[in-house]
C-alpha cells in the first residue's frame, strides 16, 4: 500500500474513533453543561424570630434529620459502623430516646421515600412511584431536543452488564416521557411543613429536596418558609479538584460516571440563582442548621435537615479521611469519612439546642431515606440484611430510625413493632397540635402513644411497597415478595428468618394466596404512575456492584 494511502486510511480511522469518542463524551456530559453557571458564595440572611421568648408553654420544636443512602450497619448503634467507625452523636439520639428496631423506609429509593415522609401517605396514592432523573436545564433550552431522564436511563442500559442479566430500556416510554421538571409531589398534597405552618411554626428546609422543581412542587411552594439546598437529586460535596477533598470513583457503575460528569456544587435559597457553598457540603449544611436554630430560638420551628451524604459521588473531607488511617480500603475509607461528617453535624445540631435552652422541648428524629446502595461496591453496609437500595429486601427498606424528646420519650427505649417514614407526618402533627387532613387517606400514625405505652396493639398490621410490577407486603411477620422478573412469589417468615434467607412459599400456599389478595386490594387503592418507568435494571441480592457475579445468583429487576 502506498504511503499516502496508509496516511489517509490512518487519518480516517483516527477521525472516526474521535467522532465516536466525542459523541459519547458529549452525551455523558451534556446535562452538566446545560445546567448553567454557579455564582460565587454569599451569606444567607435568615429570617429572625422574636428577640425574646413568648410567655407560657409553647409547642415543641421539631427537627427531622435525614441521611441519604445510609445503610443499617453504617450506624454503630444498629450495627458496627462503616469500617468499624463509631457514630456517637447519632447513637446518642437513640440512647436518649427510642430506637425503632423495625423502622421502614417509605420506598427503596430516594424520592418516593421522601414523598411518603413529606405527605404521610403511600406515594403511590398520588402517582409518585419512580425516582425522577431530570437534570436541571436553563429555561431557554428546547427540551424537545434533549431529555435528561431518557439519556440517563439509556446511559445505564448501554453500560456493559456486570451480570448474566441486562438492563431493559423502554424506547416507547422514553418517547412519551413527561417534560423535564414536571415530575414531583403535586401541589394538591398537604405536606408536613404545611401542617406545622398552620400551627404557627416557622418551617425550614436544608439540603436535598428531590420532590419536584416545577411551580407548586418546590419546597418554598410546599409549606417551607425558607429553603436552602438543591432541588434535583444530588450535588457534589466539593469541586473534584479541591485540595480539601478525597474522591472515590467507581468505574464499574454507570450512575457514578454520570454523576461525576454532571453534578454541580451549588445550592439555592428560596428559588434564587444557584451559588457555591463555602465549604464541604455536609459541614456547610450543618453551619446553616446551627444558624437557623439561633435565629428561631424564640418561636416554634420545624427544621428538615436533609443531608446528601453518604450518597454518591463519594467525596470525603480530607481531614476526615486522614483521621481514618486504620481503614486500608480507599473506597470504604472515603465512605466512612462521609458518615463521620454527618455524625459530627448531628452533634453540632444537638449541642446548639442545648446552648439555646431548647433541648428539652425539641422532638428530634433521625433516619435514612432507604438502605445502602449496591453501586458503591461495599458488601457490608446493610448487614445483617440482604439486598440493597432499589430492592424491597430488608437491606433496601429496613433503615436506622430513632426519636428523642426528653420528658415524653423514656431514654434507652426500643420499639419493636413496624413503623414507616409516613408515621413521622402524623407524629409531628400530633406533637404540634395540628389535626390530620380529613379529605384524604393519611396512612401515617402517631407513634408516640405506642412508644409511651399509652396505646396497645401495633400502629400497622401491614406495610406495602411497589415499584412497577415488583410488589411487596409485610403482614405481621409474613413478608411476600412478588417479582415480575423473574416471575415468582417469595415468602419469608421474619419471626424465624428476619434476614430473608429461606423462601417458605411452597410450605405455606394459603399464606401466599392471602397476601397476594392483600397486594391486589392495596393496588386497587393506588393511582397509576404519574410518569413512566424508562428502565428496568437487574440487581443481584447478595452481591454489590463491582463484585464477581455468580451463575444463578438471586436477583430482582427494579423499575425506574
């Protein structure tokens, strides 16, 4: 072959490779590029309460602290702590109050779980069945040309499979997908913030929202007087190259690749333009929480402190990472350092309550939105339970859950009956003296009379979960997992087998039949999804992502 022909052929091949690589690079990063600029940091001027406290007794302050993707084993009170690292400040809430040993998330992924918490209802009652994957776009951008949710789902589906099963992308659903920004809790729902605001509470949201960004769905439209945080599902904790951050990137996870390419490092106050925090995100949110407690010390307030840790992207503050030199695995060390920062933040919030003389008259609740995620590649985060976030096995829904209210809740209490995230709504409403809405079914129950021994029985006979055609019910100690892919019904006796190791469906066909009927009756009361699932992803039950798959291993398909 002539030299010029070789050069031409080589140049053509290089250009072809470059075009393909550029196309893939652009597709991966497009959402981040379209998010728009982030302004420099500036201080927030919080609304100041009265200069002096009112005379007489006032209703309790209520602080709800929610971690993001925190596993049951990640807290030293309920497990060993990530990498053996203790969480003394989080533990203290349980030691000084009550631990719910059968506390459940409203769902196995972030957004539907938060929707249950915020409304006191099964999110499927108003169509909030799947986690929205929209990325924030500028208002001028023609969304008919670019659909972040479809791109996100397709990116995951096209990623090389790490098991014998492949993700299923729904092309038809992608063509009919809702417009970006239209997915969220409808304005017709009455949120916990609206409940408390009706009783004179000043209501504050800090951190993650993930319940809609359209008008009527945002926190400042849903009962919060002040909101500082991020509307979409996540943010970075610091810029990638900040000298104070230590990163852990999981090359085996398509979601991780997407997040690193697109997530900003920003917050916004009551819908104003986005700006950069002045420090590591968890510490920044804690600083703001402390400031809001000071500002509201002389009036009843509700603070929803929604940390985004330890959700991916895995980014630790270097000082926390350096303090955990005993952990040799880099990824686990970053993850444990992130939890260390959450625990430090909880400690600072509790210390400020004492400093302001508010400790005895504040109901503090701590929980996680769902179990730990398989996609960080760490095997022990939900131990002793099987499964992960995005499964309805106990590892996905059985979460750390505790409350503290001196004078009302006896220290060192343990409550063993089932409760759910939506019970926070009814419990907080009762504490504030706010009657529950009468024009709709509220699924939550005030759990304090049960904790105090003033109410007999259990708050719930059964709890239900649904994501697409994957449906689960826990009725007493029986738990039925009704799977679509693979099609099977799995029955577990949680009294004898709390970690779901042994399927006893064949031995109890009458129980299976009765629970199938309960699922059908519950489904009949729910609404169709307000937006469609675009992808169904296989999740191995006993193996984190990144670990070597085993032939014939148990799995479920998760719709989103």
